[in-house]
């Protein structure tokens, strides 16, 4: 399957244009809309969110990641392979946490270019066709690069920030739950939050 992870939102044409390209180049491959409200213009926060979500997808899936405020600049387009999954997108830190947490990983530049490549929509013109090639077991021209170049060593293993708030009001952080003790108390905006197992474990209106 091909999985889309972007900060495009659903109010404009961009997601539809990407899916039209995938339907043209890989019509038999299912396309999953994982997220289109990733932290906008923020590859750092999005990197932690993507790493948390992508591990639930099977080996062989291809994730197109587009949180790319530097599109059209000298940042590299890359394919990262991490624990059997492929990640196609910009080398701007978006795949840093995926690569750091993977046991088996490699990275390649994308040297292939379409006949027409817009300056500001590489998701549609470059990353989607490349993902379609990978899904059909075709070779994507490129050179292997040191996986360390994908990492951002100044980014912590767990990020003590709220990186996404969903439509229910759930605030997702850059912490991994397994790295917090059961009695941990988190602080945010001058308030303290204790752990609960389910929504019904606390009174209505109580944050946890």
C-alpha cells in the first residue's frame, strides 16, 4: 500500500492531485490517507508523529511524507528504507526519527526527474511517481547516502512538546508512553496531568 502523510489539509486540491497521479501510475495499489493535518511547515514535530504512526503499517508499505517548507530549494529528495518500510520525501528531518528508531535502515537520493517538475509541488510531480515505481518493484535512479545524514542529532529521542491536537481535543506529544513511568505527571500551560487508562476513568471535563 501507499500511505500519504502531509500537512496539506483537505480544503484545497493538493491531496486530490497527488491521488490522481498515483491512480495513473499505480492503479492497482491501495492508497491510504494517514494524515493531512500534520504540523504545518514543521518537519521536526511531524517527524515524531510520523515515527509513532508508521510503525503500525506492514512491511513493504510506501509512505509519502510531504511536510516540506523548503520545497524547490537545495534540500534533497530521498527514499529511506527503515525496518521494511519505504519513506519517500524531502531530506529536511521529516524521516529523522523513523530512521533513528529503526534497526535496519538505508537511504538513497532520488535522481529521477519527470518531464515536468514544478518548483513548489514535488509531492505531486516527484514523490508520487517515485512511490508508484517502488510499489511496482521498479528501480528508482539514485545514489546511496550515509543514513546519518538523515538524522538530526540535536533533536532529542523524545520531544517534550505537544505536536498535534486532534478534533476531540486529544493532545499528542513527542513522548513515547513506554518511556514514562506509570506515576508520571506531565505539565503543560501551567497545568498538571496524571495518567488514566480510559476516558471513562476520569470525570467528564477532567483532563488527564
